[in-house]
C-alpha cells in the first residue's frame, strides 16, 4: 500500500452476567478476572467489576481485526464458562441494577469515582472505541470537527442498548443517556485549530479539572496515547461482524476527510445543532431513524443517509480494501441492529408466560450466544 496505511485498532467493553441469575455476578468474578489476566494479555479491567475490555493490535486489514476480536471473544466466553459467568456485548446490561455494582480497585478508577460520585456507579454502560492512525497527527482536531456530521450514521448502526434495569426504555441506544451524565461527554466543541484545543487542555489541567486529555470522554477525540483519531460513540456491538463493519467504515471516513479538506469545512452552530438532533434520532430509532439533511432542509430515511455516506467513501473503501465494511453497513440497515434483535427475543420469551423476567433472561442468553459467535 502506498501512502498512509490508516492502521486501526478496536477496543470493546463487555458485561459479565451470572450464568444462573443473568444478573450481576458475585461469586466467580475474582477468578474470572484472574484467569483473563493470565490467559488473555489483551484483556483489561474496567471501571466496574462486572465489566472487562479487550483491544486488538493495530491492523491494516478487516479480516485481521475480525479474527482478533473473534478469538478474544471466544477466549472470554471459555473463561466465563469455567466460572459460571456469561460475557455480553451490549451498550447496557439488560437487567443488572446499577446500585448493585462494585468498583474495580485502582487509582484511576477511584479517582474517577471520587470526582463523579454516584454518577460513576450509575455508568453501567459498554462501548466500542475505534482508533484510526492519521497521516498528520496535528490535523486531528480539524478532522474531528469535520467528521462530526457522520456520527449519527455510525451510532445508528451500533445501537445495542434498548433495556435498562430490566425495562424497555423505548430507545434503541439508551447508553448515551446514561453516559451523558458524566462530565466532558457528548459532542466536542468546534475548536478552530490544534493550538486552540491544546490551550483548552492546558487550562483544564492547570486548573486541576483533569489530569490529561484522556479525561475528555467525547464521542470523537484525538488520542493522547497514539497518533489516532478515536471514535467513541458506538455501543458495544453484539456481533463481531457489526463491530468490524463500523470500524472499517469509520476508517474510510477518516481517509476521506484527509483526502478532501473541503469536506464539512467551516461547520457552524447551526450544523452542530443539527448533528445533535440527528444523534437523538439515531439513539431513539436506530436504523429506522429519519435523519435531517441540512442542505436539503428535510428529514430523510436512514437508508438514504447511509447511502450518501457510503458514496462519499467509495474511493477510500477501494483503496483500503474495505468494501466488505460497506456491505456490512448495508446489511445492518437492512436486517436490523442488536437492539432490534434484543426486543424480538424479549417479546418472544415474555409472550410465553407474560413475565418480564423471562424476557430479560432470554435477552441475556441471546446476547451471550451472539457475543461468542454461536448465533
């Protein structure tokens, strides 16, 4: 490959559920984490004991990333079976109670909880983060600004959080509502330059508001550790194929934004307000959403909005061999999201005896099967 390789890496957060009760596990958690640390170096603890995270090494091919994620997921599932635990990829745990959660020991985690207090304990959510290496790291703030309009399209593909505390929220992606209670989340401000962004970070650090830029938990941000632009808006994807499709599409979008400096240049307050409205629509309705086209001044079906994005990156998909990612995005739009499948599982099981608990248990079991790749 000539020119930038646009290497990418994927981080996924998962929930742990008791295999018998389907709720927050108590026994087995310590053994599970010890085994994961020993057997899977790519697995790390998260803020809460009932979660775990995995990360792939930098990749240049979709199949490389898919194989890595699939292997890690199978490894976690096997460890879980040995400790009476199910591993779930979803934006929210369908049935667990937030006040039953226990924080993970660690200076960073305790520091976050000291700052955000009860909000941290309520943040029972899991997301997928995608890092894409850019050609010129100093351009990441400009790229961040210009990629904001596509965030609703990416969010809609990932939604996997229709349930909260055992109840159907009516939303396809409730995770963003929960995570939005945290400070410094949501859409980043429109910084005019990299220097302006760095000045903001310096002020925040000097004032003691944050330790470093990793405490900016926006939907999209420049990474502090890598020369990447990090996508953070996606729910944890239940199917590995969906995760790879979204990651591949985002990779193409980064290349397109670098290739076309005119793309979404000079966004203003109106554009940012429309993006916020579209994020809400994607969060509520997933791939059934109607997204506002600010140029046309009308709401268009999600499929039409997606095809506009896919046409934009056709050249980039060919250059990066990411055609299957575009096909995967179309498949999700056509067949539905994890949120759609979760609701179907819930209604099917609940309809047999009318009990909400049976429906939630069926959702947890279906999530565990899909996460491991058994469905």
